[in-house]
């Protein structure tokens, strides 16, 4: 079945460091891919998405490129801030599916 | 537009009791999904409803059930509570035309003693 694997956390970085959170997926067909973020005490919110191969999703300085050849959707940010501290979830929705599959989540701590 | 609302936000129950959680989706959203979030298991899909019909169900025992009303509001029920049911229960709504994006509520924190 469909699945999402993302790097285990926690990831601890200093402010202004470069961030990469790896995400790979297994799916039949052509899924849409998402990154969601969860701040403490809140529900998840969409950070960015890509719906087809080679699409790049971007938002708030975060980027991820849909790589079908490597079945990956890694999240990157050039310079993290303390306010980026949160849990990040990679997810996929397959064509015609009614169920979004989430990765286990990666907790990010950014130190001032 | 108001976001997804969930009530109550916090709940404490004892083993063997039952509980009902409520979710009001964003106006116009007809799809509602429920998830259980725990530190050990992450985010686990419970079920999804669209226009009062359950379209998909996760791998949870029959003690977990749900329904959706004609105004798209949804409830989930857990009967015969167990300690392991302690979790954050998240509801999400979506539009068919939103490209799969889900809008989450803040969750209901259930503690079973």
C-alpha cells in the first residue's frame, strides 16, 4: 500500500542554519504530495504542496520538489528562524483516493 | 471564513466510558476526515465522510465510529474507552476542488484514566 517515510527527529539547528528534512514515498500512480506543519498546541496546517512530477512547492521560505525518479519530496529552507520550531509532516494523496497518508513527523528545534 | 472547530478541546474520561467528539468543518466543505495522533503511533487515519457517507476507514476497532450530518458537521464516538485511547483527535475538512489540501481543527485532547 501507499506509504510515506520521513527522517526521524528531533532535528536541532541554530538560527539561520540550512534545513533539510528528507521524505520518500511509495505509491502507485501519480499522487499529490504535501508538507504540513504543526505548531505547539495547534492542528496541522498546509505548508506547501506539489501535484505532479518536477513541480516545486514553496511557501514562507520553504521549498520542496516532487522527484518521481527518486520518489522523494524533501523539505528545505535556506535560513531557519526560532519561529520555525514545530513538527513537520510529509503526506501524499493518491489519485482518486479519499485518504491522505502521513509520515511520522519530524520535530524541529531552532535555537537562538 | 471560520476555520474548522472541534469541541470539546479537552476531555477526561475513565476506562469503560464512552465519548463523543464533534467537528464543524469550514463552510462549504463536504469532506471530513478524522485522525488519532499519539506520540508513539503518529497520525493515524480513522475515517473520512463525504455527504453523510463513509468513504474510507482506517484500521481501528469497531469501538470507533463516526457519522456526518446533512450540514456536514461530523461526530466520532469511542465506546468502552481504554487507556490506549488517550490521544489528540484531529478533524480535517476539505473541498473536492482544493487539490487534496486539508484544513485541520485544533483537536480534542482525550485523556483516559
